[in-house]
C-alpha cells in the first residue's frame, strides 16, 4: 500500500489550505437534506482526506438515512478500525464491504474513497473501496448489491450527515479535508489524488473542475463563518452542528501539524488530540507526535482547567516517551526530559531547580527549543522566564541547558505534558501552530505557518511537516 502522509517531505503541487476538526465528545457533525431531484440513485463517488484522533468505537464519515430500515453508511466500523460501506434496504443489507486492514494511525493523513455503480454487470464492479489511491481487495465482508439496486445515499429528499450516524451516534473524531460527493458518476482515485514523483506518497489534486451532479458537494472548509459551505457550485450547503470557527484548522494532508500522541498517552485526549486531561492516577500525560533532533521550534500550551488538589501541570520535552508511558512518571523525573512546573521550578533527573514564575489556569506557556545550541526556554503569557532570550544563540541567555538529543534513547526530543502529582487531573490545551483554543492576537512563524497567541522568536518554527521538510 502507498505510504500515508505522516511527517513527510512532499513539496510543491496542489495545497490544501484547511480541514475541519471533529470532536466526538462534542457531538460535532454537518447535516443537509438532498434536493427533490437527483442525477442517479445507483451511482456515486465519495472521497475525503482525514486524520483520525480517536479509536476503538464506530465512526461515520458520510451517512444518509430515510428511516432505521433504509440507510447508507460510510465510515469506520467493527470497533472503529476497518473502513466500511453499508447499505440497508427495507431492513435487509444489500451492500456490505469491510476492509481486512485496520486504519489506526492517528498521526497521519489517509485518503479514503467509496465508489458505487450498481448498473455494472460484474458484481465486484458495483462497489469499491480505495485507500491512498489503491483498490482494496482484502475484505472481511464482501456483500455486493444486485444489479441496478438503489442506494439510499443520494435518494431525493433524504437526510445526509457528515461525521455522524443520523445525528445520534458514531460521531467522527479527527480531521476531515476536501470532502467530496459525486452524484451520478463513478470516478477513480486519479480524480482526487496522484503519486508524488519523488517520494511515491499519494497526495491531493485540485478537484474544483469535477462535475458533481445534482446532489453532489465539495467541502473545502475555507469559510470559518460558514463551515458547511458547498463549493461545488450546487449550493448544497450543510448545517453546522456544535462546530465553531476554532474548529477550522490548517492541519491538512499537505501540511500535517503535530498533536499529542494517542498511542502514547495516559491522559484523555480530545479536540483533535490537542487537549489532554491528565489522569488522576498517573503523572504522565502525553508526548507529541513529532520527534525533533535539530533546528529551532516553538509551541504553546494553555492551562485550561484544574480539578483540585496540590498537583501542578508540567510542560516540557521528553527524550524517551515510551519509558515515561511505562513508568507513568513525569518528564523531568529522569535524565531524558525537562519540565517547567506550575510552581515556577523546572525539573530534570528528578531534581527541582529555581527558574521562573508560577503559572495557573488560563496562563499560556510558550516553549522555544533550540537544538542548534541545545537550549530550552519557557515563557509565561509572552514573557520569557529567567530573563531568557531565545534569540541569544550559543550564549543561551536565561536558558536551560539540555543534553544533545543524540544522547537520548530515541535520538529525538518530543513535546511533553504531565502532572506533578497523582492526586489531580489537570487539562492542558496545546498549540503546535494549529490551536485548539481561541487566539486573540495571531502570530505565525517566518514561513507563515502557525497561529500563535504570542510572537514566535526569530529563527523558530511551528511543528508542521512543511517546516520539518526544510529544517528537520
């Protein structure tokens, strides 16, 4: 299978500007009612790019329902790991494809397609699933529709939903971009993507020239004031449910931003894995999805909530997040990490050192990591602590001197968050350039990437694949 889009080095070509962040805990979804006329109720194509956040439960991408006995479902079924398409006609299933493969990577972007054309003479040509440009032939379920069977997804006046099953369950958790529905045409993957000549990675193409059909739509999520706006020319706009402008993001299949790592977390993650509720029994919260070993990087963390007790948030970097996950100890408890503690101290190798001001709920902590000089700086609400100057280079004015990342078990440092006590469960929202919390000012790095509350120091960059390709 072609590579999914992780911390890749794709440059050039079509750029996707925006995605929409869905949080299953907030019951986020889009909804509309099909027009009274259709192009064809036997033929359609669904295409979307997405990055998953949550696993272990069913999640719908696109769903249409006449009633409980007549519906079409496209999403992740069977505990939320297998890509499926399912059609129920009069209470009987006449289409059910489920991939053998499980799609569990929460750090990367996938391209998923479902194509149906029940007019085809050969049964296996009547429904197809594609992932990253390849037809999926390994299926755990392979019930194909009869010839000329009617699908419920593009029936006249049927309710359609993006990100949920009937607005009641199976809410999608993660990011979607370039969501397309083609009414009346069965397309192949080359209408939506192409293989990068250098890396071989499947990447997006401009779809604005496609013919979408009467009930077709194209959702690029470019209008933060109208996130359900259809740009196909059909005016098939969606009603926005529980989503706001902060859910419009620049984390896309052509510029993937860091998040907290769902596979290495003792905390409960939400908001596209950018918000971490640290467990009341474990001191380790989570680490970032991107490891870095050179250049200069900037991100922010906001203390969103405290649930009581005397424990305080710890924000920093970790060179061995897997070990922290096993031990459930905080970053800074060994010689692999450094943490700025809520009391104003910083921790390294289990010892506390005088450093800066205490911080609390609603304070924003900036992190500037200089791996050219192995220096670490923290700011509180825009003020660099310990009279630090992240632009001082090798001098390291006010910096915490750190060991070279090559000395770490992984050879990298990762952003980290944790708790100073097992008696509390604090909430931290991160901003690796793609915020989960409202930004009042708005600052980008020198490359124009990121949306930060405070100014990015000169020479420092947001944690995204465009910057990693240049500096990482």
